[in-house]
C-alpha cells in the first residue's frame, strides 16, 4: 500500500477491491476497455461517499460497479447493432494461476462470455454476481434495483439458460492445452490430417475483424469448412507467421503475428479432447491490451 492509500481510507478500500470490480464489469460487458471505464466511474462515485454510512464496503462498491455496467451495456448494445460480422469478447491476458481456479477460468472464458451475451442485461448481472461471486440475494437486489424474491427468480431463470448452453463436459486446463498444442503443431506444419483429428466434426469458427481486418462475416460450421478457411487464410499471406501460446481469459490460447506484428488472438472451446469452438479476434481495437499489458491477476 502506498502513502496516499494509507492517508485516504476511500482509496485504500478501492484498491483492495479493484480487481474484483474490474472482473465484475468485464464479465457483464465482455470488453476490457469498457470495464476500465466502469471502474473509473465507480471510483468517482466512491470518492464522494461518506464511508461512515457504509456498512459493507465490498458490497457497496460492487453495487456501484454493477449499476454503472448496466448503464454501459446500453451503449454497447447500440454498437453491436451496427457491428460488422460476429462480435467476440475482448481477449484478456490472465496470469497462469487463474487457469488453476477452474470456476473463475470458466466464468471468464470466451465460450462462457458468449453464452452470457444471450442473457438480458439484468439476468447477466444477477448470474455473474450470484454464480461467480456468490453474493447474497439481498446484496444483488440492491445492485440491480429489484427485490430479493425477484432476484431469486431471475437467478433461477439465468442459471437454467446458461446450463443449457454451457459446454457438455468439464475439461481440465491440461486437456485444453494438449488439444491446443495439437492444433498449433498441425497448423505450423500444414498437417491436414492433424487438423481433422483435433477438430470436432461440428466445430464452429467465429472470427471478429470489426470491419477493420478481414474476417468471416458469419460463423463457419463443420470441420471441412473450418479447415478450408484456416488453410486458405494462411496460404494467401506472404508474411512470416509466428504462433505463440499464452493464457487468455483463464484458458490456453494462441497469439498470431505477421512479420512480428500482432495480428490476432485465438481462443478455444474443447470438449471430449477435441476442439468444438475457435474464436479468432483480429479487430485491432480489441488487441491493445494483449499487445501492451502484462498478465493480470483477477480476483
């Protein structure tokens, strides 16, 4: 803790919970840039609060963050209406030890964030606060401006919705890493059979260029179509392609560079030791943090 934090109790409390607040906002928005803006707005409101009137600082800060994130979702919703091609969450570099926390890694995985995108904003907030951070119904009710009975119903509905769409089997980080390594090896060597072996028959590839970088405008479905798209893309470029492994959103991922410049980040969904989903973000506006930031430790 620095000298300023020791002198300012509001700053000290905010510093203790900042990573939590960022994670709450990120899971509600799927955008690290917007989550940072929400955290900054939270600080401005928190700095004006009379701390003597606050019984539970953590709950109060989460309440502010949740309300700010719900407001921000309206702006994001308008952006997504005019977004070119599929919208994918902004990749978030995470420290390797986050992957060891399976519950947290699952909650921030690209696949889970896409499931959360199918929830209404209040449902998403309730699900994140209850299922990921285990807040009480009274605390959540205060954050989303509903009564506890209504929050219970919303939580039940959101949980049922998510359970119907989450991966069918739990996969360990080791299994995901092995599938990713097989995929990377096949891609680097141009091993067609290797790609066919590691990709599930019904694999889906989503690519997000945001209208700035070339990407498929619709999800690509089926192993033959996905392999054709991947190999076709790599054969068209004359640049030197480098592929490195990293940890993104709590799970193993790949970083692609063309002639040394960051070109994209690919996350994966793995079930039964085979890849069922590939999520390739090429939109440069979503890659700034991957390029410049050291891994974050969440929560």
